[in-house]
């Protein structure tokens, strides 16, 4: 926690954390003192004070330490067992004490689908340079800038893609989003998320997911930060089915980390921001809402180190579909067609023989918002820089730029390892509509379409052999 925060965190001598296993070994996160439980979709139990959790029941007549029992449900009560999400929280005050007299306020640059009145009708392949970090102090709430919206949040389908710039920590300020869950991709410097369930820190190369309805505070760790954010209106992110790949590789469940319980007992005037129905509200409260002393269940925030992704690819010929790089997926009602896929392009070997190795030119029913965390993306070695992002919407053609095509078509084919790179896509079945803010950004690369100008005609009906 920040030095200015007086709180009681679960520590090794008082926390009793039970799950499939505790995280161990060398830490890659920015704060090695934080403790996590490992596994994806597990049912965890964790307490910051001994016996804070009741035994054999969820809601006893009286809870230990004078705590209140409260359930947080991420799914309908009657959802199938495998999709039923809920956690029991044992807190100093019930959350009804944190939600009084909401007042609507300006959403700033936050937009929510369908956003029909404001969205900008622009069509074409689009790319932006990185959004600069402002000199003025902006928190998570003030620094969230919506770039695209897709679908309809009221029907719990679709997503929004945001850029996040943060130059100040939230102080006695908190937020929860009832419209969807946040998937946050750290890009420049680290971020700390103090949540009802405990504390998560992520650095560039790591992500965290904060489920719908979970209250959190965002703090800086090592200076102003920038991140990409996917707001998922639909079904909660889950691991993709591996199909013929089998039980291993891609994102392994044991590498997902969930924080141990840690609570704040702070009686200070605070503000709670709420995103609901596309609008932003605020209410004044008299204490920190992060007062959960213990919890158990399967609905909680978590983090993942993208550098642990076990990439799978061709060892003979042809580039596989980019879906082979899916880390998390939000399912839709149509099998095999995702509401959102979160896809990455990490360090990996390329060995395919007699193959054009970058992703091929294509048109796609899915819409692709792409960002670069660090390094160089092999299909766009020029102009696509860390912190930048691009948008290739439904059925709009895209693929390697002219220099990448020339290089990939003529280079000697031998095993090559792509190193020091991390790109990703937020891919959805819905068209991604540009916001007016995104369309008006000075960082729009007006000459992006020119990257394909050098693709000249090579056809010769009299010459069968490749050029």
C-alpha cells in the first residue's frame, strides 16, 4: 500500500490462504512483498485475521470480529455450475454503507456502446501514435479515454477499447464499473490496484482483470503510467478451449494470480465513483470501502504475466490463424465466435519452411484493436511504436506493410527467434465505432494507409516461376 495509507494487510503470519496452490519462486512483478494465490477459476478462501471466515456456512447469525457477511454475484443465481460466479465477503461495513445519494457527473472522455449520438463515422484502416502523458494530474477516472465502442452494454454484448493515462494516484477515491469488467494491459510504468479482495500490481508485460462491480483504487508505483484497457460488456473472460492442442501450452492456469485478503480500516471522507448504464456517478462516503477482512469464492480480480505464455505455432509450413495466440476469451452465444478475444504476439521462434512468415493479408469478420506494449511488431516494423494502437474493422483488408512484405518474401528461411516484443489485439465480433475524441486526436497517423503503397504489381502471365 502507499505510505500514506494506514491499513492492515494479510501477512504470512496471519493470513490463512487456501487454494490449489500459492504462488512461489522468483517474482516478476514490481512488488515482491505482495502475495498471491495461483490458478484460474479456482474457488479460493483467504483471510487477513485468523478465523475471519465462518466454517461450514456462509452467513452465520453473528460473524467473528463483528463483520458483515455479503455475497457478490458475477452471474445469475441459476447459471450453470461451470459458469456460476460468486464470492462471499466478510467486511467491516456492508456495501450499502458505501452507496448513498449518487449524483451524476460528467463522464469526461469515457464512452459506452452504443454511443450513437456521438460516435464518429469514419471508415478505413487507422493507426495512432502513443497518447502523451499529460502534465496535469489525472487519475484512473480522469485519464480513461475511450477510443472505440462496440455492441450494446445494456444487452451485455460487446466492448469498449480505452487508452489510460495516469499521472496521480487516487487518494480516498474509489471506482466500480457495473457495465463490464476491465482488462488492463500495462504499457508504460507500473500500476497498483487496491481492491476489495486485496492488492494487485502490474508492470509492462503484465495484465490484470477487475470483474464487474468490484471496487478498487488505482495508484502509481514508479511514476506516470500508460495502459490499454478493454471493457468487456459480455460474458466474463475465461481461458479458451485448446481443442487438439490438448491440456497444456497457451496460458496455463497456474500462472494466473489472485491477491490474498487485505483490508483497510480507515475512517476518512472519501468518494466512490460508479460507472452505470454508460453514465458516471459519485457519492460521498465516510470510510474506505476496501474493508473486506476475509473472502471465499470464485469471483475476484486476478493478474497474469504475458511473458509466461507458451506460444504454439507451425513447425512445418504456413502461418497458423492468429487465434492460436488467444490468452483469454469472452464467449458469445454462438460457439466458436467470441464476444472478445484477447490475443498476444509474444517472443517466439518462427521456423516454418517455404512460408511467408508474418500474418498473411486478410479480411476478417472480427474487428481488431491492436496495441504494442514494447519492441517491434514483425508485420509493421515501421510506424507502429510502443504505446501506439491501430484499428482494422470488420472486412477491411490489412496485412504486412510493403517493407515487411519485401523482407519476408526474400529473406533466407532459417529458424529465427522474435525477441523483445509484445503486441496484442482486442478482437470482437462487433464493428468497433470510433469516438469523436479518438477521431480528433492529433496522434492519428494520417498517412497510415500509405504503408501499402509500395506493394507493386508482380503478375506476369508469361512467367510461371515466382519472381
